[in-house]
């Protein structure tokens, strides 16, 4: 019987403590974000986007390469060396790697969410400067459900399977982006708002 292939299975799993700790650095996260959105960049180009020196960016890009998160992209031009991400997205699972991985995974996830929520707050503060069609199109919804842990996991899987394949080629192929397209971030968070009762 053939195994059913799901889009989420394409996402590399990061679960060892050293890799999680290597990624949990604000400059490295910023570099990964820029390489994901912009495509290959040199350390100098990345430095202009994240506000750090080229030498700092170069150091952190080499560290990311050491753990397999980025790699050199194409030929060097003089001393310029473009870098690209080796994966579009990833699954972070600290629970799979013991206590050290759990702490590192929690720290990394917290850093990622803080950056994402900062971007959301920036959108709220600046949305008046966007055209009306972007203000209308932006999604800002909240839902409340009563679910079991199994149902929440299944719902999360369904959402990933629905969203992950859509528009994915546009990340790697700029020619696939229609005129007027902007990078859009969508957060899907699902978590209990009360602790389970004792013995439940």
C-alpha cells in the first residue's frame, strides 16, 4: 500500500539541540527571513536589509551554513558570495530531542513568534498608508473551538496541507509572481486557553 504523501512531510524537521540553538539568534533568523523572501543575497546585500555590518552577516551566514540552513548560491563574483536557504520552511520539534532540545526549541519558537508579531504590529501602525484593496484583503480573524488534543492536531494538519502547496513556487520563481504581488505573512496559531482539569 503506497504511503500517502502530505505537503507537511516536505518540511525538514529540526529537532536536535545544537541546530536549534544555532538558529535561535536574532541576526540568523533575520538572515533566514530575508533569504526566504528575497532569494539569494550576498553578505553585503543582506547587511543593507537587516541593518548589520557585512562582516557580521558573513559570520552568521557561515554559521548557518555549518548547520545546513544556507548554502552558497552560484558562482562568486570577486569576493562577493551569494547565499541561499536550503529549505523553504521547517518543522521545529524540541520534544523529540530531550530536555535540551525542548528548551532550545521553545526559545527559538518564542523568538520567531515575537518577530512575526512585531511585523503584525507594524502592519497595524502603517496600514493607513496602503491602498484600500490591501487594507480590505488583510486577514484578521479569531475563532474559538472546543477540541480534543487529537482534533486540534488534525485541524492543524489539514490547514498545513491546504496552505503549504498554494503559491509556493512564487517563493523560488519571481517570474511566477503576478504584478502587484507583495510578500504576505499568514500566522495560524492554535492553543488551549485553559489548563486541563486534574485527572482529565
